[in-house]
C-alpha cells in the first residue's frame, strides 16, 4: 500500500497502481505514492464537475475565507512540508522553508482579491453590466522545480473564481501536492480540489478531456505546444507559463563586486532550476574580466550537497533525465568556451553538478542559445550597447530579462526595447502575487498573479438591459 494517496471527491484513495518517489540527493526511493489510471482521471474530473456547480453558488467572501484557512493549514504544517520538499525535490532546507512561506503568502494575498461586477453603461437607454463567471473544471499541471509554490500560482485563483480543480503533479515531486490537497480537503467541500498522479502518460488524456474547461500549465515550451494541441479540439482556455532563456545585460558603470553577487544569486537559486533564472549574462568588455573573476570566486565557494544538511547552498538536480541533460551542456561549455569555475560532476551518489561559470562563449553556442535549467552560467562579452539588445532578443524565448546599470534612465531605455514579459532593472527574480506575470513569444500565453491572473479563470458575461 502506498505511503501517500490520491485525493478524489474529498477522500484519500488508493491508486490503480503505485509509483516510487526518489530522493535526488541519494538516488534512493524514500516513499511510494498512488498512481492514477484513466478511470481515476475520469473520477477526479466527475467529482470536480459536480462540486463546482455548488461551489460556484457560494459568495466570494466564503471563498476568500476558505483560502485563508488553507494558508493557515500550510502555516501549521510548514516544517513537515518543507522536509518533504527537500526530500523529493532536492533543494536546500532553507529554500524549501522559503517555498512554503511564499506559498502561504501568495494564498493570503489572493484571499484579499475580489471579482466585482462592473457597470459599463447606465443611462436613459440601457444598463450594461460586466460579470465574471467561473469556467468550470480547471486542470492545474505542476512542474518539479517548485512543486508547492506553483500550485499557489494556479489553484487558489481558480477556486476563488468559483471553479473546481484537478491537480496533476510532476512524477518526481508528487508528495507536496498530496499534502496540499489534504489541507484543502479539510477546508473545502468534497471535490473542489482533486489530484491525479502519473509517470507522464496521462497528460494528453487530462488536457483533451471534454469536461476540462481550462488548462493552466507550467513547464517546457515543447510540452506546452503539446498541451495547446491537445486542448484545441474543445477550444479550452489556456494559461501556459513556459521556458525561458533569460538574459542579463550588464552595463559598464556598475559596481562589479556588488552586481556579481546579485547575478550569481539570480542564476543559481534552486540549482539553476528556475524558469526565470538568469541564464545568459552579457557583460561589457570593459569590466568583463573582473566580472568573470568575481563570479568564479562565488561559484568556487559554494557549498554543494544534500539539501537536508545544514549549510548546504546548492542541492542536486531534481531527476536523472535533467541531470543527464545538464551534463551534456557541461560538455558543450568545455568545448565552446573557458570554464573558470566548476565544470565537474562530484564522484558521489546523487544528481549533483558543481556551479559552473563559463566565459569566452558567444551567441550561437548551445550553452548560450539553449535553456540550461541547471547550475551553469555562460558569460558573454559585448562591446556595443545597441547591438546587445539584438542579442537579448535573438531567441524565441521572452519570459524574463534584466538590465544592470547605475544610470537608471539608460537602463530603462534598454529595458523598454527588450522583448520579454518581465524586465527587471538592477534586480532579478523579483516577483509577487500583486504583479502580473506572463511570457512573450514562445515563453507562454496568458498571465498569472494579480487581478489579470484572476481574470484568466473567468468567463466574461455581459448583461445588457434595455430601459
């Protein structure tokens, strides 16, 4: 019998089979979890559909209160969930604790939001009202890099809008989802939140299901295209938060030492497994050598190890597939440029790769043009401030970017030319539940967070009344 169950119709139920969950720091199985088949996907969707009809009739204040209680449940179970995140995802315990904290904070903010009716016209001829109604059942598909926090980007807003949800976790990080669903089951009516687990064989069945009204997906651009195709037969609503190869443009007037520390943090958080992480750093030739040296010093000083060990700064990659992929990027880095920090794989159990800085690379190199999603930072030299915008915009991605300069006017001028959903100035990875977040180009469709993100889970209905 599996250690963790599925949550369907408010109950913890066994799966059609079981699947192992591996600790990426040890490569050992530490738990088993229930695995769904198609019949259980149907059951989860049927449960959600029935529950949603009743949930949609509740007041917005009732839904807000429910979200606050879910946040309370996260707070009460924070230590346990953080330990789970470290075991299944690999991140250091400090980052795991922060993920739980941010998840709670996001949900608490969403619990303050509203969906007021808007009066568009009210005169002697007519009254026109804009209402936002729930869509129905929303499929929330969660990746393995932030398996708890990214639930908070999707499910709470869907629930607040009056929808019910079916959450599909990543196969490598399903336990935190199960614990989140258990908290929801103690707060919400049965069926408002349901879970399904698979080993990547049920995604198409879920996203093409006729009773799913919307899919909210976070993952790679390649998989996002498959989701979009499978949803097309029923014209489902979609929010796709996809891959990024986020550039940082460093102008020659920065304080090198201070900026290097910020660049390093933006690149190597969560072992580089962040869609918005800094993944290609363009540095002006006048400070290039000094910046490379500072970044190398930081990388060489990093403490790499099991995330449960005190003092660990960088844990393992989450899964073997990503580990092998990043090792391939490591080999390209060695041939394309000069590795000045890291570049090696520790001779130990676990999916560890030491943080790596590679210089003397250029646009067109695989290590620059492809999203590494791992602990490798390519540093590219540039000479002309105008040409650098073309380099930043040269790929199909447009999720995030940053510009670094003491001249804020010049930095903003460059930022406004960058084709990206978010462009930061003198910071990176700075986001919150009150700030809309979405990708440009092939980095996504739709918006998450803030009022714009809440609206994505609604259908506009116009009531046009003649007088």
